[in-house]
C-alpha cells in the first residue's frame, strides 16, 4: 500500500497548489447532457450537493437515473425539521438508490459536536440542548441520522450498488468551527487512510486541492492529502464533492473525474444543474436483480 505523507505546505493550500500544479495534468470536462437517455447496460449516477434545505422546487430539476448521490450540506445548521424536509424530498424522487453524506453545515450529524461541543450548537446556532434531546427522545432515536429513512447514509463507510463500490466521508479541513472539521494535515490524512483501495466512486464533502476548490477570492481551499490519497493510493473513477459552491463543475487528471456537484451557488440559490455520469454495468450484473 502506498504510504502517503503530509505535504510540507499543507497548511497553506494556495501555496501548496502553486507548487503541485506544475506536475499536474488537469482539464475541464463537459458533463453529459442531463437529457441523455438512461441505458440498460449502464448505471446512471445523478450528483447533487449543498442543497442547504432549499429543496422545494428541486424535484423537477433532477434528471432520472439509477443512483442519486448527495455530497453533503443537506441543511443550513442541521435542524431536525430541515432533515425531515430533505428526507421527504428524497422520498419523492424516483431513483432506486440514494446515497447521502453529511457536510459541515449538518451540525447535528457530527457526533462530536453533539456530545462535546454543545455550547457551540446552543450559542452559535441556537439549537437548544433540551429541545434537541426531547425531540430525539420523543421519536425514540439516538441520532438525527435515523431521520434519513429514504436513503443510505454513509459516514466513513461503503455501499455497493450494481457491483459498483461507493465510499462516503463527511470530513473537511477546518472551516470556521463548523461540523466535521479537522486540522489540515495528519488529522485529515488519518480519515483518508480509512478509505479502501477498491473504491469506484469516492464521495467527500470537501474538494481535494486543485479541483473545484477555487474560492471567489482566487484562493484554493481543497485538501492536499485528499488529492495525494486519490492520486497515489485509491485511483477512483469518480470523486464527487461540494462545499465550495463557486467551484461547481467537472475536471479530470486523466485517471479520476472530479465532480463538484454544489447545487447552491455562492449566493445559496439552488440553481446549478445536477451532474450526471454513466458507469458500464460490471459483467454478470443486471439492473433488474
Ligand atoms: Zn455548502
Ligand atoms: Zn460545506
């Protein structure tokens, strides 16, 4: 197994990318037209992300397909009613499989935040501890993750659909004290080291350095160790993420296709179309079984 080391400039991602990009081949990809018919021998994936509780008018906006992928930030602050609304929205979509991860805005999905950083939840986001606990108790659930009944929720875990392996992880380098934050460098790498090597599609909330990670001010905020892990150890066919809304779009390094699927724009308007791609069905697998 390739051993990934922490990049010396990891704490300064813009500078790290200035050095790294010299040796990187990177090109833009025009995504498939959403009206392209779904084929019997291919699995159609439909990618969305960063819907931030703005799902009311999204339903008609989402093309048909076999598997819906959502790369996190389903809510604004993780309030139960936002999660219920999202789950209802998922229930109305026709895709046979729906796979979702959390993002930094989905605060109540972050067990550490709920258990040890309650003060943050209460003071900064006005999620009252007692109210939140009452809510969970009334429903007989230990976590808001149980509210997502219409999808498969991944958190450092894997799902397999039609023989295609999909891994999801919500972590991203520290960003204003939100959920699933980790210091840049080893702490992030420790999470990426959990990703198995035979992953076809990797879903993370945050981007890797250099792909869909450029902010409106020109800085790069992606994770250096995530790119190293992808390019030196995992080699997934697709990497789907969001988080940097203005980084919406598709790029490739020739091996992996990188999809920033942020549905919301920088102004939190849910206007970016879902991004679709097809993977041929593995031999011996059919969509009907
Ligand atoms: Zn977001
Ligand atoms: Zn985010």
